[in-house]
C-alpha cells in the first residue's frame, strides 16, 4: 500500500519524501479536525456528570 | 532545491530497482503486506487518538476557557458595582490542592459546555444553588481528562482543604468535609440541596464537585463535598483570601 503510493509519487526520492510528509500532515489534520471530534462522543471516556435519566435511581 | 538538480541522477536507479523488487512477490504475499500495513496504520491512528484526547483537546479547551474567562473579567470591570450578570460565567473556582489555577464556572453540564474547559453547575437532574443563595448545594462537574481536565487532581482533595469561589464582589471560601471516591453515575442524590450521603442533615451552603473516575474512564463518579466557611468582600486590588496566597 505505502510502497504503491511511493512508486506513484512524482519526482526523485527527496520530492517524494516531501510529498509523503505533506500527505501525512494532511491525514493527521483530517483526523484531528473531523474524525476524532466525531468519534469521541461515541466512546465512553468523557462522561463526568451524575444524571439518573436512564437509570433506576433517577429522580 | 538541491534535490531538483540531483533528480536525473537519482531517478534512473530508482525506477529500475523498484519493479524488480516488486515482481517476484506473489499475490498472497502482497495481500499480507497490505494487511500488515493496514494494521500498522490502525495502530498509529489509535496512538494519534490518545494524543488527541489527552493533549490536543486540552490545548483547545484551555484556549477557549481563557477567552471566555477574559470576557467575564472584562465584563466585571466595566459593569456597575453590585450588578450581577452571570450569562458569560458565574465566577472562578480556585482549588489550591488541585494546583490548576482558576477554573471558569458556567451554567449547565452538557458535554458541549464542559468541553470548553470550564466547570459547569448543574441545571438538571438537580438544579444547583448558587453561592450567594441563602442555602443549597452549589454542584459542579468538569472533565477529569482531556478538554482542559479541570478536575484531574480531584483525588488530591482531603478533608479541610479549601475550595474558593470568586465572583465579582465576593470570595466564597469552602472547606472540604467529605469525599466519595467511587459512586454510580445514577447516584443523583449527591447533588441534593442537603447531601445526606456526606453526613449532613441540616440545610446549609454546600459545594459539590463531581467528575469521572478512575482516570481515563467514565465508569464511576468521584464526589467531593465542601461547606461554606466564610465569605470575604473583594477589595479594589482583588487581593485573594489567605487560602490562595
């Protein structure tokens, strides 16, 4: 996969390395900006309040 | 720049070696290789997610909380003495034992609010009293990890530690008298105006801090109760009370 990408990038090794770096940065940006903020509420790590709304002990 | 001049020299051996390295591998080997690369990628993405949760959300939340806090302080300076406007935030929480400076306190505990790196006072399931109310429970929630992690060090709070709440005109000095290191998230009674689980039976002016525990998970809730000890008027230089000096 990565080998395939590398072979299809234009230019010599330095140019390819530079383009790869830019692609990695773009991937990280998309993850931090869009994917992780979307995924985070779906995971049970950030619930800090007590609320009995869906529990038997609720008021 | 230097790379461009080298281009012709480097390109030839590159195009020769690449296919010759690739062709002998069978389809199965190639498929396994791609699968392995996907696994590595998944590992890296998970690692990045950890960095996002524990570091980047803090950066964003601290920035947002700083901005909102500045607005509140500016508003305090410009508004008439005695006037109370808590739309932007009720005030600032200072907990010396948590060693995290001041925490802006705003209304509501929904995720979106708390993600701004603030502590929220409950509006439901049990509505919080505010510090200036004659009696009741000033109940707060904030993140333990990520998004500012404002209550990360809640476990450092011991009986007798002070919790100071700063408003435009008054310092409210609370003393911790009870902690509940682990309780169910359904235990909304901890927010009651008279929190019986803390051992109190008389109405008074209480403060309740809630967050999740153990760290990095949301399995249980950690609760700390305090009671108002005294109030101090804010002087012109906003000299903090002895507990914060």
